[in-house]
């Protein structure tokens, strides 16, 4: 797996050895970035943006943002085999100054209170496909007001998953790629 575009284009990423982590396929990442960069639905630029990458895995999505000019990315991952690879990928790509790694459980009592008090243009959620507590995460993001006014939430789910989102979450676009469903949304 490689970085698709930007100043880190074609740089290789270390992949996980186990099947517990499922990195987003390059084709899906590229499609997401095309939608974000060229759709009239979104009103922000990737350059100089702040990104929150929840359930980061090995960091392929957030590192792609760094390569394309994002100001910084906060990676949140607590599965230790993935954290080790994530840190190696950050180090190998010389991205330490633009990144912060949170190694806490997203569902821990004070996870969201411990995040830096800033606004994010992009919040990416890639939880395990079987995860059912998506509304809890969205509620915490909304309560802490982490999403900037023109920001988007990008959610990766299994295409068969039916989520009943809170009434404050607005789906702006939805795309299916193989087994993946990508949801672009924001808050009312």
C-alpha cells in the first residue's frame, strides 16, 4: 500500500500482519479524496486543514491528508499492534511534527475531554464494521463542538450495515465500494 498523491506520493506504508485491522483500499481512498476535493457539497480546502482520524489503524487515511497539505492530523487508535505500525509509518514518512497519536479507547470516560480543544475540518471514523455505538461517538463530537462550521465527517461502514443516526447528523452523500459504504455528513 502506498500514499496516492501529494508530496509523499508513492511512499510505501507498513501493513498489519493480522486481519484485525483493515486498511482502507487505495481505490476507495482516492475516490474519497476526489469527492472531498472536487465536490460542491463541501466548502473547505484540504491544504492547512486539521484532521481527526478516529480508529486510525495504520494511519493510511490521515497520512494521505498530510501528504496533500493538511496542517495536522490527530490519530486515535488503541489496538497496540496497529499503534506500533502507525508510529512506524509516521516516523518513516517524517510526519512527526504534523501528527499526534492518542492511544486511548474512544469509549473511555474522558477520551473526548482529553483531545486538544480545536476545530477539525475533517473527522474520519473507521470503526470495526460490527461496531454499533456510532451515535455515541457522533454525540461526543457534537457536544465538544469538534467539527468546524464547514467541516465534514467521513464514516466508513460495511455496505450492509444499517445505522439509525441521531437526528442532528445530516448525511450529505453516500457511496458504495465493494463491501465498504462511505458516508459524508455533518451536523445540523
